[in-house]
C-alpha cells in the first residue's frame, strides 16, 4: 500500500468530512468515514474551455488533418487504466470496415513506447496521431468531431467534462463515474469495457449518422453546466459551512411521534387539523382566498395512489407553529418498486421563526419515513431553501436539463423574459383530448408501460390509476395530444409575459416522435414556446435552456447511495412544484 494511503487511514478518524470524486468511490469508503463521505465532482471553467473550439482550423492545419476529415479525439495518459490496446483494436476495425477517420490521442506516460509500437504493428500510422504531452490538450480536443474514452476503470475524468464543454458527442466505456454520469443513447453511447468491437460499432454509428452525432453533441453541451467549477466550489462551501454550523453532539434523536421537541410538541396531523393547517400555509406562503387551493391540497395529499401524505405539526399548547408535509412517490428501477417521498408543503408561523421549527419537523419526518421503510427523500427546492436542506443532510443531485422549442422569432422576447415562477393554474387549451378518457381507452394494452433497458434508471411508477390522478384533475387542465406515432400529455400555463406549453409526459412513442408532434401543435396552442426535460433535439427545434432546469436534491433514508443525475428519468410532470 502506498505511504499516502497508510497516512490517510491513520488520519481519517480525525476527519469530519471526506470528499469522493464519484458515487462509486464514495461507496468504496469504509468504516466511520463512510458516514461522512460527500461526493464532489471535479469542476472545470466551462466557458473558457468552450472557447477552444475557435482553434479548430489552426490545430487541424498543424496536425496535417483536412477540414472535412472526421476526427476522433481523446486525452488520456498512457497507463493501463486507459486501455489503449482496446482503443487501437477498435481503430483497426474501423479502418478494416472502410470508415473514414483520424484518431488524435493526447497523453504521456510509462506505456507510451508500447502504445506507439502497437499502433505501428496494426498499421495505423496513417489513422492514429499520438501527440505526446501537449499543454494545449483542450485545444486539440476542440478540433475533434467525437470524443472517445476506452478506460478499463475510471473515476470521473476531467477530459470527459471538457468534451461536454466543447459540445462533442461522447463514446465511452461504461465504467465508474462515467457510467454513473452519462446516460446511454441519451447524452452518450456507452459500451462495455474491453470490448473493441462494441467500441468500434459505437464510433462507426456516431461518425456515419449525422442526426445522431448532432443530437449527442447538443446533449453534451446541455450537460456541461453541471460540471462548472462553481458548482464544485458550492459543494465544498456548503460542506464546510455545514460543519462550521453543526450543532455539538447531543442526545440521540427522538423516535417518531415523541411527545416533545425542544420547546414544542411534534405530532402527526389529523383531518381535524386541516382548516388550521391551510390557514397557516396560506398565511406563510401568501396564498389568496382562491377556494381551489383547498381542493388542490386535498387532491394532492389525500387521493394520491401512492398513499396519503404523512403530515406533521409543531404545537406550542394550542398554537400551531409549523406544518411539514411529505408526498408519497414510487419509482421503478430494475423491475423493482422503490418507495420514496417528496418534501413538499411546509410553513412556519412568522412569529415562531428562529425556534428551529422547520428543521425539527423535517428531521422528525425523515426519521418517521425511515422507520416506515421509505428509501429516499427527493425534492427541487428553490435557491432560498436549498442551503437549509443541505445542512440537514440533503445532497445536490444536479440541475435537471430542460430543452425548449420557440414558436417563432417574435416569441423569442417573451421567452427570454420568462425567468420567473410559473402560475399554478393552467390556461385554457383548445387542442387535444381528455387525459382520463384516453387512459380508459388504452388501459387494456397500455402504451405507457415500457421496459427500461438501464437497470439503474429511476422512472416514476406509471399506472393507469396514477395517470388519471396526476393528469386527469380538472383543476390543472392537462390535455392529451396524439398522432400515429406518439401521445403526449401537456398543459398551457403563464410564466411572466410568456405562455409556455409544458410537455408533462410522453405516454406513447419515443422523445423524437413526441417532439415532432409538439412542434406541429405548437402554433395552434397559442404558446410562445414548448418546454420539456431532457437533451436537445435540434432536428425538431428543441434547444437546451441553460440554467433553467430545476435542481434536484436527495436525502438517504433506507437506501444509502445517491442515484446520480444520469439515472433519473424524470419528466416535467414529475418535477413540477406540486
């Protein structure tokens, strides 16, 4: 064992936090350090990296590569981890298939001579350029058309982040932090490690299929902001802030439904408490006297097919100090149902601010949900409340990508100024049909029941009952758009001066078919733009919207490992602030 590892073992008992570069690394931490481990992805300066694309022509001239030659780029030192024999074997297969390409590999290391020798043995001198060390490695990568990584094992490599910042389609082995972060056939093509044929197949597809290449490039660009160094700095700052502000060790946390919590009592709410709860929620959150709000609250928390929402109150005698409500949710992963809850409605009496009501209620609720066997809590808190959640053990999963299609040039200005909270209630939409009626007509052979090839993916447990509850409510006026290839649930709502068509869920067909349907329906909807989760689709006019997606946060209950962002298959209907 290296001396530094011995030193780490000796001093780790003194640490109050441990950073890990990926979930895989975090899961490998043992002992007491495992409870203190925090995943910290490396960060890059996305904007400055992206500028290196401007040197594309200059670099190609220097390397003797034509402007129209397809270039595969990689930045990886010559070490066993990077598995250059696998990459060179894939390159040889591409040459033998007659695929036109040049592979530019930037790196140095102890295996440099062996890699060069293997390249020459395979007769790849005219196809593979080994540049050695280059201080301007990122500029060389910016001259490529595709990024490849053939590693046998990985954390989360900086070269991958730089490729995303450069907007390069990604082909990589499904290992470590790469497999955690990237989604196969969504924002990358992932192949098994050590499989040269699979690697060659994926590279050939990207090199020869222009729509696929453009789609992966747009998806890469939309993911880049997640790896900005400012996000890494924020994680570090939040961790140190949490440690600095942590309360000194005290007695064990009370069991759920314990009679007292500090200077107030915490107990589960009953239906008799509902009027006072709604009054406090309205007073704290600025609700008006709209009678639909009480109906909305009852629909959301009492009729949910995943179960009635657990609710807790903080009481000082007869006075209600706070309310905390969690919404039950279910995911399907690898064919198994995963029980979760969403941290949703909360309110604290303004006169009780500073007494720790919100924290006490939230932590008490988390303990109760853990005892109930719930796997995780997730939510999308705003910028004001997110730091408070992070202090209580929540973790940032990442910003969920969203893409939008504008209705036309005159609609750009309303869309640009639509960076405000959306209205709760929908606007009338003359298009489409009733969602519940469509579900009834298709329940015998439900098109929304589809297999998920990635066993790590978390997808909402979608049943006919769920669809009727979630989208058949008259209060929110969802509509069903359908053609021969897709069926999409949408609603029209106002956001500032703009009208947006929310693509809440695709219930038949794939994303491309759904995008085509929405693009054809957009003008008739009266919306300024349509918006959905997921990567761009330039063919149908959907472009990434930077920094517009909700930031997903997560807290462990019975499930210890945080699912990385790439494993979540959430729709806007799943993520809307209900």
